[in-house]
């Protein structure tokens, strides 16, 4: 899928999880926590495509992301060669390790472990990168934003105004990254090529089996179905969830609507 579809799918999932899971547990989430979790999910939903040299995450972020791609692609290819089964074909440099559930879980665990060891620098750095990637991914909706400046401002706002600051994100930050990466892979699984979500399980004598939905329901990346159905539906879902789960948003919008009707 395209960057905007990945970003909005991550935002929608993040909003749903951060908005509803705490309520099930009897906790009332703050607006800042819900929005921050969703922003991290949206940005993390672009991370798997660091294994593609022309992706939004690689080409349209910073020189650091391009450098990261030069590490991710060979690593993915190496893991593919070491673990492929008899019927696996290809190089594994794209839609490989970063497009698996296990890969997403391992990265999320590593982020939580690193934040436990090194604290604020890891938390702030992860927040900044994910928020900046989310802005880049949503560039088709709000074209040309200075993503790094905005991301820096939002990261500072989290530190200053969200209860607990960046320390309050410890524990769930890795979860948000994992969920964002998994929803990315699920989105790719809905396209014609599929994604090796279940690696290293062996399916039909392949460990890198491209999991996907029924063939007639799959769509081409960047094609008409994605442009006219999938991307608009995900964008709409994101806006609806913002109104439903972010505390304080719905009353404000209702007051604005009443004021407009009254005028």
C-alpha cells in the first residue's frame, strides 16, 4: 500500500486501541495519551518499508532513514537466506523480515528494553521519529508540512503537557510500534503480492509464504481501488475515531456545528 494508506491505518488502529482498551480496563485515557499512541502507531506503520529504497520512510524522511535502509535491506536478505525453505524464491530484501509479526514484536520489545536501560533519550527519539514519519505519511492530506519541525514541537508538547511526559509512554511505546508495523503488513497482505506475516512458520513448504486474502479481493498498490476506496475509507475512519475516542473533541465539534447552524 501507499504511505498515506499505511499511515491512516496505523492512526485508526492506534486510536481504537488507546481509546477503547483502557475503558475496558476501567481507566479513562487522557486526550494527550490517545493522540500520542495513535501518532506513534501511524509513524510505525511506515517503518517496515525501510527495506524499500524508494519508500516514504526511506527516501522522503532524512539521510538517517536512507542509511537505515542500507542496514535493513541486507539484514532482511541475510535472515531470508538463512531461514528459507525449499520452495521459497526471491531475495527477501523487500517484504521480508520487517513485514513479519515476529519482526514487529521483536522491535517493540527491543524499544521497551532500551527505554528501560537508557530512559528518556530512547523514548524521546522513538516518539520524534514516529511522529515525523506519521506526518510524512499524511503528506497527501496536508501537503508539504515541515515534518521535522512539527514533530519536534509535538514531541516537546508530549514531554511538557501529557501526564507523565515521555516517561509516561514507557511500556506502551514498544506496543504502539509493534501494532503499527503489524497493521502495515496486514495492509500489504491485502494487495496482490501479500506479505510473509507468519514467518518462520512453514506453509506449503515455504517459510516466507506471502499471506493474503482471497485473490479476487486483493488490489494493486497505488491502483484505483486503493486510491478511490481504501485510502478514503481509512482517512474517514481516522476522523470518525478521533471524534469518538479523543476526550473533549466531540463536544467542541458539536459547539462549532451549533454555532455554524446558528449563524
